[in-house]
C-alpha cells in the first residue's frame, strides 16, 4: 500500500468547501473568502487587509510545510522498507 499521509488542506477543501467549519472554530478568518480559507497563510498582503487579519499576528504561520514533511517521511519510510526487505 505504501506510504500515505493525511492532507489536511485537501480534506478541508473537500468536506468544508465554503469554510463554515473553519470560520466557526477560527473566527479570526470570518472574512476570508472560501477559496483561500483552507490555506490562509497564502493570502497576499492586500487580501489580508481586505479580510482584516494579519497572518503571523492574528492567525499563526504554518509550523511545518505539509508537503516537505510528507516527502521527508516518504524517504524515511522507503529507507525502513528497504532495510526490512534486505533482512528478509
């Protein structure tokens, strides 16, 4: 089956396309449009001003890059699987 990771952005877009759940739990994002609400750290400065927020102040910057961490974990997974296969 291989390595899999949970893509929270994709899940959020799929199951909360209008961002209602996000807005409920993150009211600071209430004025962010539905297209950008799932990745608000990608808002331009103008979009942040329009939404009345400042990323890094009113809403945190991401702690990790989802895709970079998934790639690193994929490499680790592959290394372990190769060691297991070599021992078999």
